[in-house]
C-alpha cells in the first residue's frame, strides 16, 4: 500500500469540503464557536484538535480488534482523554496565555463529537494508517472553519489580524468604528450559518430535503 | 442561601450553557426537531448533571487538589493530582450514565422507555463535562453552591433546547431559501435567540 494512494488522498481531501465535519456533519460545534473571537486561539485550538483526532484514531484503530464492543465508549474516552491531557500540558508549558484564553474548551476536546464520531465511524473499522489520515483530514476541515470564522470576527470586531492592527487609524478618524456585535458569542452562530449557506449554494448536492 | 439562588439564576439565564458558551451544541442541534424528544433529553441532562457535578466536586476536593490527600496520611501533603482531572471527570460521567441507565431500567421502565436512547448519548454531551470543568474553574465554595450550579446549568440547557424545538416545529411551514434549509437556518435562529438572552445580562438577585 502506497502512503498517498488516491484513496488515501480522498480521505484527506473530502473532509475539507464535501464532508466537512463542522458544516456538513455538524460535529464539534461547541468549541468551533467559542474560541473564535481572535485568530490566535483559533489556530492553536485547530492544531490541538488535528493532533488529538489523528493520534486517537491511530491508537483506537490499532486496538480495534481487541476492544470488547460493550465497553468501547469507555475505552475510547480513556484514549482520547490521555491525548487531551498531553495536549493540555504542552499548551500550558509553551503557550500559557493562549491556554488561559481557551479555558475549559481544551478539556472539552474529549467530548468533541468530531473525535468520537470519527472513532466510531472510521477508526473502528479501518486499518491504522488510513485512520490516521482520516483524523488529520477531519482535523484540518475543522481548523479551516475555525480560522475563517475567527478571521472575520477579529477583522471586523477589533480591526486586527493576529493582534496586528490592520484597519488604519485614518479610518477611525473618519468615523469608522469596530463592530461590537462581532465580539459577541452569538455572531459566531450567524457566521457559521452564513458559511453553510454559501457552501451549499455552491454544492447543490448538500442541500437538505424537507 | 442568597448566593445559592444567585448562582442558579445566573447559570440559567446569564451564563446559559448554549447561548453564552455554546456548550452541548451537537446534541442541541441534532435532537431539537420536536418538542417532545427535546424535553426528554433535557430532563436526562438535568438528571445526570445534578449527580455528576457534586461527585466530581467531592473527588476534586478530597482526592485531586494539591494537598487534598492529607486525610490519608500527612506524607501525602505534597501530592498534586489535578492534572488527572479530565480523566477522572470523564470516567465519573461515563460510569454514572451507565449506572443511572441501569437503575432507571430496573425501577422505572416507563421513564426508561422515554429517556432510553438519550442516556448513553449523554456521556459524550459536552454540557455534562463542561459542568464539571466550570465547577473547577469557578472555585465554588461548598456543596450547596455546586449543586445549585449543576441544577441551574442543566435547567438552562433544557430551556434552550425546548425553545429551539418549539421554533423549529413552526419553521416547517415557512419558505426558506434551499441552501439555508435545515441546519443553516437553525444556526441563525440560535444566534438570534442568543441576542435575546443577552438582555438578561446584569441581572443580580
């Protein structure tokens, strides 16, 4: 089996658009919305989720034939929880301020439905390497939505990107003010709604039947 | 006593799990199609919440906090197990949902049949884990406050899901642009409901 056969490439590329975990599978919404006021925590969160999905997929897939079906949820939760503890300790050691901003949402990666969903739907029935790729793909699909939402919210909400002021002072002098609504948590929901709207008007097959 | 009531009111309206923190969104969006099922899930969430949050609080206070193990022996006073909190919380939650499910099945088959499918789902509902994580982060002082937070957060979650379900039931008769149908419009409605909930900001008992 080659490392990047076309089948594996599909596993990586599909979650970016047609099977996007956030906008199509509707998984992992909680953290997708809560950490997106600024771009930097969104990027850190996206990376953490990529790492956790990829490696817990890999581990569970390697163990899949020896897990008794009745207690599989608990086994999965333990594996995911250990991955999240690792990520959490790393974040605290290297990017303490971002880790403070993310607060409980790092812990909530454990119950992030993307991870449980992929474990159940993919890793339990596939070999370790494709599972790993599937984890990376879904993590990236999640991270992309996070970054788009965070980019829009930070740009219009505080006139900055990654903390650097991009809206020039002359705009403010001319009467431009930051849109305070964008900082509010509810705007994230509306933005994701609009992203879904745009995505589905380009991909007609995703439109829901009544 | 006043503090306990205050925590309850805050956790239902101001720090509402859904509208202020987006916690428990997955099942919130997936199950809110009819009022009846969302009431079932809401009750199950409250039920599990008022059991797991106090248990996790006791575990945190007497096992995991730095120096919490002194009650066994003085030599444990430097032990800090708080890095294990995620693992302990999720284990408690998974074990408790399993236990609650078995108890309900044995003693109240009618309730089991109405909650049945939702109970196992709750183990992976972020609202439950977040209840315990916020409990740790906000450093509540005694078991009464913790219980009030557990009850309030569960109740707030139920309030949110039942009201969304009521809106969605009416929505079926409306003409919505095709790409927005289903999940897209649900997001936007939740956003608008969140704006309505913002009017509770600043209420204090």
